[in-house]
């Protein structure tokens, strides 16, 4: 394994922990609802609290990593969110649980922009999508483990013990990472100008605004599924806790992993002969995701719903693994981590709206109505994505 492949392998494990620690709470929502006597709006607000705090911190995350060092920020972020994960197990009610979710949002926000900046610096453009897809696969595995296995562990050990164990694992791995994580082997971004100047320059870059709004749209759908699908299956289709957790994650994450593998290979191959190869690949992924997200709002049986979710997530995987590579085609090299942190802001802010809004409006339009609306938004986003300019086509 070369030094650069070691880099992405180590960071994929961090990405796994990043999403496992944030996702597992959704698989034990029925336990939390009973033990802490929480209402549906409060459950939605837990997801929204994390996402909105994460969104605000994301505004500065990429710039901070570029300013103080990507490697250092990665290590501190992992250790800090792991400690917060352990503290989550001590929650005694809604207020304390919401406080730990807010702290989780602060500490986790700094990881992804820094990690993707290191990965894209370590790999040449010709295999950039593949490298990013390998890193992002850790996210899918994290969500997968936070689903069925998380629900099963919650039933066996109690929800508090899950957070204690995950926190301890993360702290231990941060020590391992300190000793083993290499620096990027390629060119890493130079120190940025002041935050306001850096952000203004990015928003003035032709093509960035469409990428910004498209990322927000797909994040809206992703977080709605991640937050509410286990409880949706539990309440509407009478799944037990473990089956709901497994079904809500395994169908989406396995197909997402397949989509990422296909999307990474397809984008790298097309980009060798077509300047817009990565954008074209992303557009195909969004079209698939849009059509099948729309269908999730109209199916009436659990098996059909899970089949539709499977194909939706395949398209989403094609899109996901090319977000940073396409961003590299849109912004300058020294803007990558700051630009991605702005995308994270957009995605998690609207994700909070999806998490809380779906809970608050559950009795009005239902989760199925919200899923239908999200699909229409993704379809419009696919049309917008197909037209965005890139540096490769405008220079």
C-alpha cells in the first residue's frame, strides 16, 4: 500500500466513526422516546439541533483547517467528538441530550472539509473520483453500522452503553491516528486570506452557486431518510426496532456503496476524454435519485418502499463520490476546503429543516408527502447541474 493509499484508508475509518457516532441515535429513537419521555417534535429537534449547529460551524471549518493545518484539525476533531459521544450516554432528558447533539455538531463539523482536502491533494486528477469514493465509503459503512447493528446493540446493551463504547473507540483511534496518519503526498492548499475575503471570492466563482444549491437539495432528501426512515418503518409498517434499523440503512447504504464504486470509476473514465465527464456522471446519478425519491412518497407496501430506496441510494452514491472532484473543477486549488465547508453548511442547514420540519408536519402531510416533495426538488437540481460551467470548459 503506497503512502497515499494508506492516507485514504486511515481517513475512511475516521469517516466511518464520524457518521456512526452521529447516526446511531436515530436507530434508538423509540428507546429514547420511552426512556426520556420525548415527543415527536422533540425527536425531530434533536436531529435539527445537531445539523444547525454543524451547519454554522461548517461556515468556518474549511477555512480553519486551511489556516491551522488539515492534519491537526482532523486529529482534534476526532478526539473531541468521541468525548462528546461518550457524554451523550449520561443524558437525563431532552435538554441534556440536545446539548450533547449541539456539541457533536461543533466537534464533527471540522472533519470532512479537512479530510477531503488531504485526499484530493494526495491523488492526481485522473483518479480523483476513485480516491474520494474510497474515503466516502467510510461514511456509508458508518451509517450502515449505525442502523441495524446500532438498534440491536441498543436492545442488548441499552442505549447509554452504546455511546460509552463508541466514545472510547474514537478516543483510542485518535491516538492511533496521531502515530500513523501521513501528510498528503501532493500539493495542499496554501494558507487562506481572511475569512470574509476567501468566502466572497468563492461565491463569485462562476459555477459555485449552482453547486451550492444542488448540494443543499440532495442533503434535504438524505437527512429526511436518515432521520425518519427507521421510525417511519417502525410506526407505519409495524417493523420491530431491530428490523426497522436494519431495513432503513442496509438497503440504502449497500446500494450507495455500489453507486459510489460505479460513479468513481465512471467519472474518472469519462473525464479522460470529456471535460464535463464528472458533471455528466453526477447528473445521471441525480436523475436516478430524483425519480426513485418521488416514488418513495407513493408506494404503499414495505418491500416496494425498500426496493425504491435501494435504487434511489444507488443514484445518490454516484452523485456523492463526485461532489469534491466536481468542486475541484469549479474552484481554484487553494479554495477547496473552504468551498466544501460552505457546501456542508448548506447541506446540514437544510438537513435540519428536513429533520425538524418533517416531524413538525408529520400529522399534516406525512413523511411520505415530504419524501415526494424532496424528489421533485432533486429532479430540478439535476436539470440545473447539467448546465453548470467548470474551469475545464470555460478557460
